[in-house]
């Protein structure tokens, strides 16, 4: 596999992080500098971490386990689907089905349902149904194909997960952690690297950045598959390789991420970093893309009684841009945010906002409306 160079990553914009006010402090070891209000990722560390991840992914592929690729954001879904399909690996690009890993038996039932519909069409049973029933079955088949078509060949839990944007795919991260499935991920400056076993610090918003990282990763997977194929060809047919269980155990031990050697000696790495010249126009475009991506994921906080457009903007700027985040936020903290943003919002009382946000996050809109009708101004 051709090793990627820092220059290639630089040209693809892998070094662009998020706005400095959106950063996660745990990403500090992977950040080189701040320029024009944007964090710049240390690409030497990206290369080191990418090599480590590729080595582990190749071992998983060589062991015969599947690697599930997850990316539901608009910029990544087409790239991930194409690259994962090239190496015959399952992928989720539409919507993460809750319980995909922790309730895998139920997901498999849905996949089997899709297979049973296909059998109905082959044996002629489908034609015996009424027109309305055929239409309903076709719609169900199309829905299952859209959400689960790419995992129809996955008969057991994957050996690893590769995720683009851990913040967006936080449910997938939690499920993998619960089942001790290794997590590989592109981690931007606004994400928490502690949730990931194999961190690849990189820009997870730009399509060029995602494509170059995915190309390297799938190339490593392809090498692992080729290695497994050659081993099968060398092994006599019908004869199991001795000590296969022992070998599998050793592979699992090898998959444990090595300590970040780059972090222990940061000085030489920093010295090697080229004098990055950031194009102002390119930076502005990156900021615009960043804002678009963030606004697409944000919820309309004005649906909470007492939250106006200015208050919603202040909360979003402080990182509370979804109902789920507001539901977990402290009322006093939100009061400080509003007062700091503008003295005109100092009179607002956010005491009931977490309660309303929780109802919105759970999709209980009727209950929320009933509550708002009974309480004026959003204050109990």
C-alpha cells in the first residue's frame, strides 16, 4: 500500500479543523496551531495514526471479520458507500437503526423479511396477492433495502466499526462501546477522541478529506482480504489450520491501539511541520461549509416556549444547538449564556427549558403543546 504523504493530505484540506470556539479540549494533542479563527490539525500525527489504524484494519480483514462503515452525513455517504462496496464490506449511509448492534437479532429478522419477499417474487406467491397488498409489500421491500440493503450479507456482529464524524454517529459509538467492538474514526477538532480506539485526526466535513482517508483505509482492508485469500489457497482443502483459535486470540491482542508515541515527544514533530500558508478565500469557504454542516444538524430551539431567535442563536453559539443538549443543560448555565450574549435577555427564565427540550427530543410534540398551552411564558 502506498503510504500517504503530508503534502497530499494538505492539498485535500485534511488539516482544516472547526472554529476555535467549537473545539473539544481533548483534541489538543492533535492540534498544531490556530489560524484565522480555525484550528489547524497536525498532519504528521494524522499520518502516524492513519498507519496504525490501517495496520489494525488489515489484520481484522485478514481474520475474516467484517468491518462496518458508518457515515450518514451528506458529504460522506456517497463516498463511503462506493469505497466500502469496492472491498465488499457492509455500510450504513442512510440512518443508523437504533439497536443495530445491541439488538442485532431483531435487525437480522428485518433482513430475513427482505429475503422472504424476494422468494415470494421468485416462486410466484407475490402474484397471488391483491394489487393493494403487492403495493404495500413493494413499499416495505424498498424501505428495507434503503436502510438495511448494505448489511444483508452481514450474518454476525462486525469485527470493527469505521465512523465518519463520531458526534453525528454517537449512537453507533455507544453501541460499539457496550459490545467492546473496536472503533476506528475520523475525528475532527470538535469531537472527543476518548470514545474512539483508533483515532484519525482529520477534517470530517470536506468531501476531499473524507475521500483521501477512505481510499487509504479501504486499500488496507483490500490488502488484508488479499492476504486471507492467499492463505486459503496455500492451506490444503478441507483441512483446518492448526492453532487457528490461538492465532485469532493473538490477532485480537494485536488490535489493541499502541500508546501515542508522537504525543510523548511532541517537539520533533512540531519542528517538522511545514510553514502552512492558509489561503484566506479557502478558509472562508471552509468556514461556510462548516456553518452549513452545523446548521443542518441543529434543532429549531424556538419551538421551546420562551426561546426567541436571539436566545436560540446565543444557545447555539454556546454549543447547545439541539434539544438533547438543552435537555441536559443546567438552567443557571443557560441564564449566564443569555446574559453574557445580551443584557436584553437577562430577564429570560430558562428553568423550564430542559423539561420542554426533553419532550421535543423524545418526539412528544402533542404533550409539549399541551404543556405550553397550560403554562404561559414557559414558566411553571
